[in-house]
C-alpha cells in the first residue's frame, strides 16, 4: 500500500484531473489536486509531496513556467509533465526539463 506517498495533481481540465486523482487513490496514494499554478504554488508552500503531476497547458501560467518557478525556488521533488506536444526546442530552452518525466496525451489510465 502507498498510503504514505502524497501526490499533487495540477490540471485545469476537471474531468482529467478527477480521473487522474481517482486512479491514483485507487492505487493507494494520497492525492491532492489543483486547478492552476496559483493553487499549486500555495499547496507546494504549505505541504510536502512525493510527486508532482502537472499539465503543460493551464489557464494563466503554463506548466513549463510553473516547473521553472519550482526549479528556481529550490523545491526538490519528482515531477511528471503531462503534455500533448513537446519539442526538442523546449528541452533546449528549459534545461530543468531534463529532470522531469513526460506523459503524452492522449493517454490511457491502464
């Protein structure tokens, strides 16, 4: 059981956020969710997580910008970026992405 492992899921799309959270909770993880970068930043400042799952496209600030903010703040945790589109140029422009795992949309919860 993974009940001691806490995951923060940051996803603007309500249905995908809920499905992701439910799948992870079903696997025994503690899961909190955030709609956007603001909610995510508050959560990261007030709690400790074992994993961050973040969508690239959010309403105000992109997932890439939030990942950069996390990187420059010194917060250390494993991160997964969920994206429908990523280029080599993104990795060149954002070297901190080398530490980030990727999941490409569309994806299966299996």
